[in-house]
């Protein structure tokens, strides 16, 4: 069996056999297949797709390419949440401590920023001292102590996915549904999960901009997850504008801590609402509660009692960070005071936001990466004050860009200003935060 024969077969739209997929994944894992050959197959899959049998085989091969964590010694249900990525999408930082406070074990294997979207690991590393590179034993110790742990993918967990993930970003094949499904399910399966909730973003700031395509992805994720023995549910959620106020690593952490403290701004309400809904779905899938209403009530009690914030504090301390961030986020997080106003160019109503452009603008300012080894500037960011449907006057503040670099900040202001569309008439079909639940 040769790699080029498998590439040719998928190039010609033929179905790959399980043995061929296993051969290729094993070759990627052990460095026996060159990156250019892997890239060629990724592009062939992007262009020609995979049927359900191929997608299942690819997922299982990637799942079995490394170690599978065993948390059977922890007598709690093991449940996680995954997001397909968006701008200002920071719910993991609220959900993990909140669900852990309700008696669920949350082994969260997270990622870094990809394209215009932010990464949970990058956000967490803005907390001084916080470690996201944990060994399997360290990860399990934090889980046992706190109830949740947040770390990056190691070389032992789905190593084929780790290599292919980097190549997908470099070869513009990120959006291929079979590759998304295999990547997500293999990572989550390797984390020893019993159940998971997947937040599939749809809109101008998502990788899936069209609702029909996002629904197709959600259905594929649910079916493949269940086939791999993981109880899976997906929600289609809106990404037609930044989620909440903050876009940028440190300021997103600050927004999440304020939510856990019950002291958040009204514009951050969507982050709270979505975090609560995804958490409730997790509790129901974990069989902690029989209904979403019961789950929501349990979660509200965990927030109001301060137990969720206390879990966040314990996790920060357990993973080497400064737990004082829970009491004084402004004093502990790397934030900057230099700000630059984004003004509305004309009067009217906000009718649309090119959300991905906001994400790209903050990434270019230093909040994201062009190359995998680029260093993130955790201090830069954007605070949005206006939502779709709001009425604005000419010169009214849409938001604030934060950066010490005035020249680059002013370029960012121009890009973000152009991302907002202002019309003469009120937009009646305002975005719905949760569009659909796929089971």
C-alpha cells in the first residue's frame, strides 16, 4: 500500500477502505508519510468529501492513534463541551467551573487560536503562571482535586489529529466537515468522555457561515460521537456578532470572572445565557438532572453561592496560576489602559457585523498568530458596546480598541469600523442566540 495510491483514489472521488485510512493515519502518526502527502489527502477530502463509513473510519483511526485517558477511578460522570470557534467565544471558562460545581468531572482538552477565532489555552495563559501543558498524571490530579482541568493536546492524545490539525490551518482545509468531525471526536474520545455537548457556531464570525452547512456538521458530529460511544448533543448558536463584550485574551478572562462573580455588564449577558444553556445540556446528558429546567436551577444556585467561582479559583491555583485573579482581575491580568475609540460613520441602525473581520483585526494587532510559533500579546483587545439592531448616531462609540501600539491600533480601529454595517431601517430579524438543538 502506498500513500500516493490512497491520495489518487480520493482525488478521483472513490471511497477509501478502512484499511487504507488506517494505513494513512498510522503513517502520519509515526512520521512515515510526508507532510506534503498528508496535505494532498487533506485537500482531496476537502474537495470531494467523505461518506459516513469513511468519516467513521477516519475518526476511529485518529482516536486510536495514541493513548486514551482512563478516569474510571473518578466516581463522577465525565462530560465536556466543545465549540467550533468564534469571536469573543469564551464560554469554556465559565462552563467548566460551573458544571464541576454541580458534581460533574470535566476533562477539557482545549486548543489555541485558529485563524480569526480565539483559543481557550491562549486566554488561560494570560493568567500569570497558569500552565496548560500538563502530563496525564498532572491532568488527573487536577481533575480529582478540583473537578475540572483545562490543558492542551499532548503528543500521546490523538497524535494524528495534532499533526493534521496544524496542516489543515496551513492548507486552507479547516472547513472540511469530515476533518472537523474526526478532529473533534478523536480528541474528545481520547479524553475518556462519557458525554459531550458541541456548540456549533454559525454566522459571519464562524467557520460555518451558512445555517444549512452548520446543521450538516452538527448532525455529523452527533452521529459520529454516538457511534464512538460518547453521548453527544449539538447546539447551533449565533456568531453574527462578537459574543459578549470582549474580544482578546486578557479582557475575555476578565469578562468571565465578572460573570462568575455576578458583576458583569449588560452587554455580556449573551455569554452568561449561552454558558448556562450549554451547562444545562451537559448536566442532562450526564444524568445529573432529568430536565433542563432542573439543571438551570442547580446551575443558578452554584453561581449565586459562589461555588463556581471557588472552583475557578482552585483550578487556577492547581495549574500554577495566581488565584488572586478571582478577587482582583484588573490588578492581576495583563491589561492596558491605552484605548482608541471606534466610531459609527453615520447615523442609523446596526444591521450586520462582519464578525470574522473583527477577529482578524485583533489577531493582526497581536491577539492571534500568523505562524504557529508567534507570541500572543494578551493585552490587546476590543470591547464592543453596540449590538445588531441598536440605533446609533454619527460619531457614536461602537467600541474601544486596547493596545500600547498607537499606529497599529488605529489601523485596527479602521478595520473594525468598516466591519459594522449601518442602515436606515431597524433590523427586525435580530439574531437568535440558540438556533437549534441537534440530537
